[in-house]
C-alpha cells in the first residue's frame, strides 16, 4: 500500500467552514462541527452511560484497538460470527440509545452542505481512539443502500485519515483531520477504502487524551 500527502484545495462555504474536495462526491468540511464540540462530547457521554464503549472482536479474532458504541435504531457490530447491524446492544440486552437531536441535525446539515439532500440516518457508530489506536483500511459495505452517503465527524485529538481507492491495494492519501472536521462521501466515492493511522500522543482541552469520531449511516 502506498500513501501520499493530499494536495488540499478548498473554498469557503456558508458557516465559515472550508470545503475540501476529496473526490467527485467526497468532501471534507473543515471545522464544520467545531462550535458544537462541547455539546457533542456531552451527548457522547450520555449515550455511553446507556451503551458503554467496548473493544469488539473481528471475525478473524482480532481485538479492535478502537473502542466502540452506537446510537440509533440499529448499531454496528462485529464478533466471530461476522459484521452486521442489530437493534439490540449485546452487552446490555437492550435497545441502543436514540440518536440525539443535536447529532441528527448535524448529520443532515453536513450532508446538505456536501450536496446530499434528504439524508436521514438510522445508525451512528461512535469510535473512541486512545493514543496508538488505529483503524485498518476497509469499506463500509454492511448498509443496504449505497446511494446514501456517510457523514463522519471528528472531535478531540488530531488524526491522519487514510483515503484510498476502490481496491485495498490502491494508493492512499493522508488527510489531516482536526477537531470539528466533518467528512462526507457518497455516490461514486461511497465504497472507497479508508482508515485511520495510529493516533499520536496528545491532550485536547475538550476530550483529554482521546479522539472521538462518530459516523452516520442509513443502514436499513
């Protein structure tokens, strides 16, 4: 796998965020969620009180370095039996917490800013990265409708997002993500491979030694 720094070009969009093109239907909205950071972090904490963060296991038996939880009608899961969505949190035996209104509004606004109208997510995967955690290259393929975009919000420590092609072996671009950045991709970019490089040590005034990333999807 080859990687290179992304030559970023951007222009201003309403709301004082800058829009960076990553593909025909993929954009990075710089600082789009920054002003809402404190409320978003509080909402993450409330959801985690209902469905705690946990390190899931892949079908191959690998323990993920990223801690996960979900909110929404369905939540994304992985274990030795495979990847899937389910309405029940297997840790608690209860339904996942609902997507907070603050989250839902942000997802819709970001999707519209990226050119995707009428996006109404039913799933929100919440990732918590500690220093050293990473996410290997993968495609998001467990959803039923690939015409629906993915909206991904970054909070806390900065990270390097790996943006690849349609094959795992394709060259990846290294995209710096900072607090409040939102990525949206769909259409011909929907099944691109992507991941996150090992998180570097650091401390953020809002999230401490963590990076939070929550990703909205239309799963069903």
